[in-house]
């Protein structure tokens, strides 16, 4: 049981390049999330997917797109990378554990630098 | 607006000393509250959570937290810290039964342990 996995671990892009961050979970969770982490700002939600086939914007969606490929996989795409997107990106998945409560499990992160 | 605040950006304690990390929330009812730990270069790991019931919650790695409704707080404590506790700690908040699975994170407290 690997939990939540992310690829790649590190990436350097030039401004304007595109790339896709991959995320997969093997816990049969319905919900999946993409966050970015910047110094002094905690984690901010980019997009989430409550179930296969649905996606919704979070707090900071501009410049990103997502695809919920199937129940296991949730990818994040940067179409035209900008230096402001330099960050650490975390994928998470969650299960419902009590009425209205969810517990999230996080991947190890992808450190992205845009020059 | 609902939010969670961690007033301390950085705390330094001696190994073996006690620890308390502060977390305050702003919400009109009782939220679901979580503490996560992030070791350098790693993802987030759940330490403990509070949904209802006993206001003193025990977690992993010897941590505990106490929910105080009167103070809108959920402070994390450990009686005696170990060098391996050096990490960043995040408090997170979830509105219960709102159909909203999205966690709101505090900005984090970085813990340094000195020998």
C-alpha cells in the first residue's frame, strides 16, 4: 500500500513551458486535491475532485488545469509556466471517517522551479 | 470568514523541554480541527484530530492537543521534545457537515530543537 504517490519529485521549467504533475492513490478514496505550498503561506488549495469525473476550483486555480483520469489518478497541468508558479505542490486524497468529516492523506510533494 | 491562525512563525526549544504550539480558529460553531507535521523535504503527516467529545485528544509521537471552545483554540503540546520533532507544524480547520471537504490550513510554525 503506497498511499499517495507523486511524480516527478523535482522539476525545473523555463517560463512558458508546460508540464503535468502526476498523482495516484491506492486507498480507493473518492476525493483528491492539489495544493501549493509557499513560504509563510501554508498550503493553499488549487483544485479538488470530489469524485471521478468531477473537479472544482480551490483558492488559487489561475494558471492550472486538472484531470481526474479515473478514481486513482488526478493530474495537474501548467499550460504556460510562470515564475510565480515556483512552489512545492502536494497531492492529497481523503476518506470520510465520521459524519461530515474527512481525513486527508498527502503525497511527498513535487518541488517546481520556473526560471 | 472562517479561518485558522498560528501566531508563532518559529519556535525554538531545548531537547527534553516541554512544547506548546498555538492554534486559534474563527468559526461560529465547533469545527473539525487537525494538526499535521511536515519534516524537511517530506509531505504532511496527520498527528491528531478533533471532531467532538473529549476535548483532550491524543495523537501519534507523544503529542496531544486540547480543544478550548471558550478560547477558540486547539493548542498542540508535548511534555518532552526529541531532536526528531524538529519540523513544521500545521493546524487545519474543516467546517463540519457543510458538504465542504476542503481543509483550511494555518501558515505553519517551524520548530527548532537545540541540544
